[in-house]
C-alpha cells in the first residue's frame, strides 16, 4: 500500500516514513499543504496522513478540497492541538480519523491499518484466503495450510497487492506504485525478483505470469 505523509515537522515526517516503510508500505513525504493537495489529488495513494498546522494551506482546507473534488482516499489527521472542537472540525471536513500529538507510533500504525482494511472491504476480516494460503493483513503473517511462511516486509507488500485482487491480473506498474514510493528510480524489474522469491516460498503455481500484462494470484 502507498501512503502520503503531509507533515511540516521534517524530523517527525522522516521518522514516520522510515517506520512505515519498515512495515512494508511505500511512503511519499511532502512538507506543505499546497504540495500535499497536489500529490493527494493524483489518486495513486491508498491513505493520507495529514497534519493540520501546515504552511501554504492548512490540513482542514486540504481535506475539504480533496473531498469537494470527489477523492475518497482515507485521511488520518495529525495535530498538536487538543480538544473536541478541533477533532470535530477535522472530521467535519471529511477526515476518517484523528490523532493528537504526541502519539504512540504503534497506535498510528494500528489506525493506518484499520483505515486501509475499512476501505478495502467494510466490516471484512483482515485475513485474505486464496486456496491454501491465508494472508493476515493486520498481523502481516502468511500461512500455507497450517505452516507459517516467513516473508520480508517488501515480499509481504507485493503479495498483498496480488491477494486483494486475487484471480485478477495485477500490472507491474500498479505494484511498483503501491509498494515502492515515487522517489524509487531503480530497475522496475525489481518486481520480478520479489515474484521469484514469493514463488519459491509459496509454490510456483500460486503466481501466474500473464505475458505483457502482469501477474495473477490463484488458488493452488
């Protein structure tokens, strides 16, 4: 999943981005409201972590502008403010959740995952099942029948993109945009390396190659 952090406290933004990348997310970071609105409007992010006190345009206005333009990307607002009024204002402009600084990183990650699950399938189980595979998107664990399969954060992220669209063809560009951030300028064939690793660990028949189109996760 690809996240956008809009936060003007650069040390905090870098810290959050590093932690979320370690969790397997692709993360883009900007430091002002106008750039945040521009990047969020591109429609490539699965969730926006949005500070309220921003230069250029505050988080309330960014959120309201996104909703007015029809963007339904989940928005988690961050603020140093406190109080019911500020929370209500954030939610009234269209935010999905609200977190007051200072906050626990563990709580932030839990809120992010909850919003992503809610968007993907409201009320659904975080466990995706494809044939003999069980993919727990909350705990970030994968089982093949009763045996756990150890995956790296990036391997899990690639598998998750295939699992949420199981049976469908998922293009390389889609995987690249949702697992690697916009600053990645390496070889796009890196995806093939991770697909090969997943096939070794999960069984080659689980992931089919659709020549010229992408990959498909199937029951095996």
